[in-house]
C-alpha cells in the first residue's frame, strides 16, 4: 500500500508547472494521495490535467488567497471535492502571484502599504488557510501541516528582501506555536526552508548563487518535494515544530564566492 493511500492533501501555490507547489502535489499524488491544488489563475486546471495523466486523482481551485474570504472558500471546495476529508496541508503560496508586480524596496524606501502587502502575501495567507483547514486536519487524527518557508529571513537575507524575510521568519514562529497547540490532537506542524531552487521563476543571479553552493548547483523542485512528502508521512510522526533546510549546504559555508577563488 502506498504511504498516502486514502489520504487527501491540499497544496496551495501549485499553479506553476516548474514550482515547488506542483512538485509537492505530484510527489504526494504518486504515493497515493488524492490532491486538491490551488492557485490564483485558471492555469491550475492544466496542472490537474497533468496529474490526471499520471493517474493521480486531483481537483483544481482558483482564488487569490490575499482576499479575505478566499482561504476558507478554497478549503471548503477542496473538502467538497474529496468527500469532506483533509489529512495534509502544504502551505506553499507566497512570493509573487501571477499578474502582480514584484516589490523589493529597501527598508528606507518602503511605504507601509508595501510592507503590509508583503506580510499578507507571504504570512497572512498561510495563517488564513491553516486556520480554515484546522478542524478537518484535527478530525483526521493524523493531520500534517507543512509550511514552505525559506532560508531567506530565518537564516540569511539579501538586499531588498526585508519584508519577504520578515514574513518567512514569521512562518517559523507560526509553525512552532501551532505545533504546540495541536500536537495532542495528532497533528504535526513543520516547515521546509529552501535555498536556491531552479523553479520556473528563478532569476539569473539566483542561478549564480546555486552554482556556488557546496553541491555546485541549484536544487530541483522535486528535491524539496521529497522533504515535504517525508514530513507529511507517518514516518515523520514524531517530528513537529521543526524547520528543515534544503539548500545544498549553502548556509553552512562561510565563503560563498566562486569556488575557483578558494576551493
């Protein structure tokens, strides 16, 4: 029997064909889960078709999680599509939504509205979806919540990344507090913290960063997805309140320049 047979997972931010969210949905689905996937645009239905072609039972749901009523609506639709059951939640939505401008001001130049948008997109959405999903996750008796945070914020940062980093660090605070609150209801709460990952939105300078990790490359989305799947599985039943770094060793090295300059 596959490790997720009979279980239902909701994965947010899964619209991109080369993103962590879709890779996570595929990893869970290949191992037996029925998956509900969500994004801000109708392209989510293309991802559903790709999963269906692999024999994975999936449903697609469209909505902007920054809108007040959308997180609860997405959770309700996912439940309706899969027999009222939800066992796994992967909070991957964040970064920049399709059609939205990327904002990366320095703190000295940032207005309050940009700060609020950054926190809303990268932290409040995860809180809202989690809160809506909690009753069903607790009812399952073995609920799993996995947040996609980042090394940016909790461990390192970059110019123009203050609000993003603050939100991603906030994810870990939310994760730890929630883990304590729901542990005795059989729910575990963890996070992955990716470094340089070759997603469809990876910038050229980020690819250069990946080339200078100890492993000499950016990570693949499926490599992050496998850690997510572990945390969502029964094998991780005694792991909660933890953030797992998936960065090819980048944060352990003091020298982060071109390898030929040192190594």
